[in-house]
């Protein structure tokens, strides 16, 4: 199954049981629907309900991004895998403050572990990150002691600040990055973080769609009418692997440079050429495989997201304790 990343502007329509993007110049690209997992739109595209109905029938999510690469929203087809029992258990867990806190603590602890693995990896390569590793380990001990979600989010914010403070030591050049800045990002590293975080969020949403989970019911992030907040929960686990490690590679190997960015007075955006470079690397990262210790076979990084959904489902149905994914390499 393939993900399609479309940058050309034009008309997206159904033609002879094929989804076709036709540009103003008359050029076109046909999407092989039977091989399509999801579609990412970055250009200015017009479409119609006939096309959207066809995507829905074939269970293909459509993720929309604006000119600057910011996530705008998703067309989420009618859920094909529906379980009334699971939905009830998912809601009950969100309403049960003790159970919700337990799930949220597990998510934050897994994210902290994966961030530590990143720092430990670079420590073996001579990077001076010992102080940050010690601080995060100390803060991690506070996670199971948190009394509520608000307190837990505070602990998460504290160790994330320490984690980002170690990044200048990891980069081989001065990137200007000292802390996380979001709205708007102020340098190339913060821009890459925002862009890749949104891609990871969208990829998680596509995998949640395949499962029987409801994407609007979450545990760490507050459920919202305007977003699929469960994707935010699950993406926390995978951002250290899919986002952070990729940024270190892109910057240190000079696969992306300041020429790929548009610099303003107080903001920084990826040019279209830069977005395409990053998307290519991100898609390759999703397809990368590892030997799963439990399944005893190779699985892709994308598949790890779906397996995470299944872990959560088993916990909600009372089949086993919830132990989120943790990097071991």
C-alpha cells in the first residue's frame, strides 16, 4: 500500500474508476486506488462529492495541508471497522479518571523512554548529553506519581524542555535552535519539527482508521470536537523515532539546508522543494523495517503505529495490560 503526496494544483476527480489529478496545463496523474493507503494534498485542489464518495467507499483518508505545509484537516471516511463494545469501553476509560490517568502516564513514560534512547544513541557517538540524560531520568520518575492529567502534562513539558536543550550538542552545525517554538516556528529546526509532527499525526490517524478505535476519544490530550485527538496521543510515542531522528539525519548530513526554507522577520517556512525533500525521507522512514521482538518478524515503522492501536484495544477490552511501544535500539 502506498501513500500519495500531491503538490500540483488542479482538479481531483473520478474518471473511469480512477482518481485523477489534472493540472491547469492539462497534465495529469492517476492514483492506483487499490494500492493507496492515504493521500496528502499540498497543492490548491478542487474536487467534488463524487470523488470523495469514491474515496470513502475505498476507505482512503485524505489529509490536507496549506501552502506553508501546515496541517489543515482530514477527510475521514465513514468507519468500516466498528465495534459498539469497544466504543463503550473507550468512552468508559476516558470518563474513569484513574484509568485515563493510567493510560496517559503510560503514553508519557513511553515517549520519555524513546527520547532518552535518542540521547543515549548520540552519547555513544561522542555527543555531550550526559547532564540532560540524568535530568530526564529524574523527571521520568515523577510520571507515575502524578495525580492528574494537568500535573502529568507539566512533567512532560519539563522533560521535553530538557530534551530539546540537548539538541544543539547533537547537531554538527549551529542551527540557531535553542528551544521549541511553534506559532510560528522561528528557525529551520522548529519548522522541521512542526512539519514532521503534522505528518506523523496524519499517519497515525490513517492507522487508527484501520483499527476499531474512535479517533476523537483520547486520554493524554483532551478530546475535542475539532480534532482527532487520539492521533495526538499515539503520535507522542513515535515522534522521537519518526521526527527527531529524521531531523538529526537531515541536518547533520546536510540533506536539507537554509536554501530550502523561506525566512521572514519572525517566522520560517519550508519551500515546496524543501517539503518534497522531507516528504521523500519521511515516507522512506515509514517503510523502514525492524525485527519485532514479539512477532519475530520484520515490521515497518508505519506498522508499529497500527500495532500500538491493537495494544490499546486489548487493554480497553481487559485482555492485557497496556505497554506502549518503546525503542530498544
